[in-house]
C-alpha cells in the first residue's frame, strides 16, 4: 500500500489509478478472430469497469471513521480478485480461494457494516451471485431437540447461498459443552462449508478471546477461516467524530459545550466499562436519547410558538442528560 498517491483533496485515491496503469501496461495486443464479435469487451476494458465498481465501494469505506486496517484488507481482497481474473485470462493456474472470515472485536466497532460492504464487493466482482447478508445469532441456529438444530442451520445456509451468512457472537455456540445443541450447529456449518463450497461466505463475529476459544472447539474450523480481522475500539476523538456525523445525518448540530460534556462522559464510560463498552453503538444510543431530550425541551419552551430552524437543529448541553455513573 506504499504506492498510494494523494489526490488534490488530500484523500488517498492512488490505489485505483495505480491498479489501472498496471492493467494497461501489462495488457498484450488482442488477437481478433472472426468467431468473436467485434463489440465484445476486451479484458482491459472489463478490468477498468470492475475498477470503477471498487471506487464505489471505496467511497462507502471512506465514510467509516478509523478502521484503516479493515480498509486495507478490503483492498487486498479486491486486488486478489482482479489478479485472479488476469491469471485466468492468461491461461495460468488458479487455485480456488476461500473467503470465509472471522471478525474479532468489541460491540459497535463496525463489523456488520463492513460485512455488508464486503458482500456488495463480492457480488460485483462475481464471487457471489446475490451479495445479500443474512445476520443470525445462536437462537436462530440452535433448536430445542435432537435434529432440530441441524435443520434450522441448513435452512439458514440455504437462505445465505449467493451471499454472506454472518453469525454474531458465534462463540456462544460452544458455551454449552458437549451435550449442548450448539455443537450440532457447529458440525452442520462445517459440513455446509464443504457441501456448498464457493456458494456462500461465512463470517463469524464476536469478542477476540471468545472467538479464539470457539475456533478450537472443532478441529476443522481454524483452517476454514483464512481471513481473520481485528476490529479495534474507537478512540474518544473518533467517537466524537462519529457522534457529529450521526447528528449531521439527522440535520442536527452539537454545540461546542455539548461536545465537551460528551467527551468527558465518553472518557469516563470507556474507563469504567472496559470490555462492556459498545463503541459506536453507545454513541448512537446517546445521540438518539439526546434528540428525544431536545424535543421535550423545545416543546416546553415554545408552548405557544414554533422554534426557529436553527433551534430545531441545535443539541445543547442540557440535552445531554448523562449521569455521574456514565450511563445514558
């Protein structure tokens, strides 16, 4: 990634242009045949089209605060897909790639959002036929009697064919021990990954330590997930940036004093909650609660009139009702 070139606006957009240049320089003159229609796209043209599709994906990634390592991994996957197609066109051997993944990290660090973006990338690059995301948890997979779990799991896998099956808190499948039906779900998933090879992508998500333990519960699991990604917690500065973006999306603005109050609250909350802190999810809940508080304040203040546009948009310090224990 060292070859990025900064665009005029300061954002790193060198990946696409560099990739296209490589494609054009390495493209051999096409050999035309009467059996091939003249209007058929050349490999270089196809690659340029796919490259423009990635630029759309990159725009979605650029909207995400932080997660630089995640953005790099998504580009690595895209680069691999591009080179794989070039190797096929050149008649070179192309071993089948496995794209099942493990997302490790605390809640609210963007795992589901990134999974949706990857699903879209896979669909546009031809890896997946549909590119949809089926998000499930233990209760969706585990049944109430012998055989029920396997059927529920198979049904969800079939729904995910052509897309991604995203299992949140996947480690919970292994918490009940040998006699728990969760083990039946794990065994069924392993078999489905073989039976429906390359027809869907399985993403397991959850806390880092718990996911590592979970992968050891079945000898066939670790080798089936070649892509393992760590989602770091957001810093306080990043959480403030996220809160301002969330407010802006809803046509609200935060007063400077309100931002200072929120910053102090987040510092305290992160310190006291440790692993229980839900990052961007906590910020979203805080902003939504603050918007409700603002609505009550405005209704009481302007009982006989309508507040102005700026007042309707402004979230003030008193709207952030944050108690001393750091809870919203």
